[in-house]
C-alpha cells in the first residue's frame, strides 16, 4: 500500500484528510437526498414558476389547451396533465399523478408550481394539497367550476346507473367519504386559492359547490353581471382567463368586483 511507505506522521495526516473527505461527501449526499424529499417551506409569492393544469372528469386535455397556450404567451411554462383512467378513475390516483408532475418540475429546478384545476380537476388539486402537503410546493391554486362539495349529477348516476358510474363519479357524489374527508380538512392558511365558477353552470349543480372556505371565491357574475358562461366555456372565456392570469400573477389575491370587469376581460382576450 502507498501509506505503508510513509512516515508515521505523514501517514496520520493522509488518513485524516481522507476521513475528512469521506465525511464531507456523506454530508453532501444527505443534503442532496433531503432536497429531493417533500418541501417544508412556503413558496415565494414574488417568483412564479411553471403552471400545471388538471383536466376535469373524462380527462380531456383539449378543454384546457387554449388556456394553457394563453399562459405560455405570458412567458411561463404550462403543462396540461394526462390523467390515469381517462380521468374517470380513482381521484386519489389522479392526485398521485399531479404529485408526480409537481416533483418532476421541482426536480428540474422549479422553486414552486401553480396549479389550475378545471371541474373535477379542482377536486384533484384539493385532494393533492390535503394528502401531499401541497402548500409547500404550490405557490397558488386556481379552480374553475369545481364540484368541491360534490355534484348532483354524480349522485344521480351513482344511484340510478351504478354500473355506468366509475370511481370518480361515485367520489364526486355529495357526501361521499372522499368529499367528507376534504370538507373536514381546512385549507392551508398560507396557500392562496382562487375558486371561479358560473351561476349558469348546468353540469355542476349547485354551482356554488365550488365555494371553498379560506379561498377567494369569485362567481363570474359577481365580476361582470352580464356574463353568460356555461360549464364547458369556463376555460376559454376571456373574463375567466383574465381571472386566471391575475390569480397566478404576483399581486396579492383579492376578491374581484364589477370595477374589475372590463380590465379582466381585456387581459383575457389579449
């Protein structure tokens, strides 16, 4: 061995240096592994990151493609997720897919993400926050026409045609065990959340199932009284787009009102 030919003092010095290198390498490895774990701090509200969009029941990515393109036009990356089970399977599995997408963005260097959930995708976002500590990696969340407390159509399907009502359908029925669990879980105080819906919604009934304690709640008619937006039109309506862009911006979250109507429509139509 090389050490055998060294004087005793020189040998001790070399061994000491080698031990120091080993210890430093171990410390760096531990820190690196810790960095790949679940974040524990809170995102910097002044530094927006990439945006993840979660489709609704049925998993149609096309429904969010226009909104995603509009967000990209502002210079921010925006990705529409592909949900397992065509977006009709277990919402817990969909939340796990969202978590994997978040971890991928963080692994690529993002400091945080913004999450937009459309329809049932908003319930997925809510479930992800509750089960994965999403407030530590999501800077902001925006939901559009989301049945956060269930939808009557899901209850009807579950009761009348159970064979045609897959897992997500049953879970979206008001009073389901999944929704009861979420109702009993307060929204994290440090997570800005904007919930947008329309009173013209004929799919999510009642429309104010989208109302969430602790969030900024914004029915579009409270902003523009003349707004006529149906459920399927939420992701492409200029007013809603304006609300989304403001919601994922850097201004402190605030409830919009009629004085904001024209500006929001203009921002969403640009």
